[in-house]
């Protein structure tokens, strides 16, 4: 079971057709992963649904990641955040 | 092992030495209750628990007991997230149905007896168990307007994320009840399936999943948290209502029928002898009142 940050990042990018996926993990603990996902697929979806999409994408890997954090933005939201 | 004839009598607890042997065992023993003791030779409590298991094996021959050196078979230990010894896992139909962390002999006995006696292994029985679990989870998620399923308790959180969640809820004065998912393996695993949500903590409002820590943080940032979650009435409000409940209000330890301290008893006797009408509030029932009333008294006096 591949669990490298790179592998997870690429899987998310592919499956969610994401504009941007960033690994923002703080401590380099091998079993924690914190990610920012920006995707048009999140448009019009409430937070819970967005997170479910991400959870579904990583359904196989999640049980092996001890600490998982995610932030989900639409391309518009992300553009606005970067301007701040 | 030539130690003597006495050994043969209680050879009831088999040792599992490999992952392969473990898988075999799960298949073989699917029709009965299988109890697995994850142990280590350097832990004295394990030796004691082995004795407890041997006794149980004598009493309940239909139950299979095995032990496994946690450090000797790491693949199995890691698969079931064994983090300390002794830990006991319970299997039926090759499915893990319960878990016990620690050397609690009475608890082990209780769990073994409970699972050993819970009925047949027909598929319909399984469905029945699932239905019961779902009903139980439904009740639990609706147990309070706002329910937090977390690791540990709000007073003693046992994981960083759960701790942060509690802090945010307290910061926004949100009224919630909590459930420690470490206290019940069935709920811990069942709730993940029930809500299709893989992690803890989980926050529910009116029985509906709001989300985990990430979502609560984002709701906090977007200021939606206050609209979604019920607030606890401010202490000041409560005190104002309480002190005005009757024209004479006595804050005491206990109540009119039963004073729980000498001074409270004396004051009751005095009031009763005057014939004055009064009502009471038991400060032993409410931690907040006990501590805060003293501090807020000047404020309340000012308002009068």
C-alpha cells in the first residue's frame, strides 16, 4: 500500500480533476497527512459533501493514515484567498 | 515441554505464532466465539490474565481462547492497532465484534460470557445484530441536540483533534453532550459505517452529522457555527433567573427535605420557624453555580 505524500497528492489531483493540490502537512510523521484541494467539482457543494468526495477518493488509504486533515476550496474561493 | 504431567490438564490456551496461523484460526473457529489475548512475556499482568483465560476456558468449553505474542507477530498486531498489552480481541464468524484493552479480569469475564451466550450464528441472527446496532447508533446520535463523538472526554481528551474540537465548542459557548468512542468498540466501528465517515471526532446536531474538526474549523471561520449549533444559556442569565425564582431564594447544599451540611440544616430550621415562604436551589447539583455565584454576586446586587 503506497502512502507517500506524492502518491496521495497525485491521486487526488487525478480523481477530483483538481486545479491545485497542496501537501500542507506540518510534522513529518509518516502517518499524518494534511492537504489543500482546489477543484471545480466542489462548486455548489456543502462542506460535508466536499469532504466526502475527498474521503471517497482516498478510501483505501485513509484507514492507514493516522492523522488526516483536509481543506477544500473551489477555484474562486482559492483565488480570493490568495489575494488576501 | 517436559515440565510434568500437571501441564496437560490446562493446555487450553493455544499460542498463535504467525499471521498465516492466525488467518487459519479465524476461518476454523468461525462457528464459535474466539478470544485472542495479545500479550508480552515482559508484562506480568499478561501472565495473570492468562490464568483468568485458562479458568474461563474450563467453564466455557465452547469458546476458543488463544494467545499471540504481540511483538512476535507484528502484522497482526498492527492490523488490529494493538498499542498495549494485554489487549483482547473477540471474533465471531471471522469478524471482530469486541475489544478489551488492559488487564481487567472482571470485564473480560463479563464480555466473554456476554458474547458466548448471544445466540445462534445463522445469517438472520447477524442481520438482527446489525439492526440492533443501527437502532442503538440512531439513539446515540439523537441523545442530545448536539452530540460529540470523541476520543476521551471533554475533561480529558485523548487525541489532539478531539481536544481542539472541544476547545472550539467551549469557546463559542456551545452546549453539547459527548461520547467516548474508546469506551465502546462496537460504537467506534459501527458509527463510521453508519455515517460513512472514517474518522473521529464527529459532531452531530439533531442526529445529523455536521462533520469533523476541519469542517468545524471552517464553519467557525465563516461564522456559521453559531447558527448551526445550540448555545448554552449564559451563566449570568441563569443566575438572574434563579435568584428571582421566588421572593426568598435559598442557595444551599441539599434541599428542603434533606440538607446536606450543618450550616444549610441550621438555616432551614431558622427559615421554617419564621413561616416565611421560600424556595431552594441545591448547589451540589451544579458545579458552575457553586463557583461562579460568589464572583457574580456583586453584579447581581448592583442590578437590584
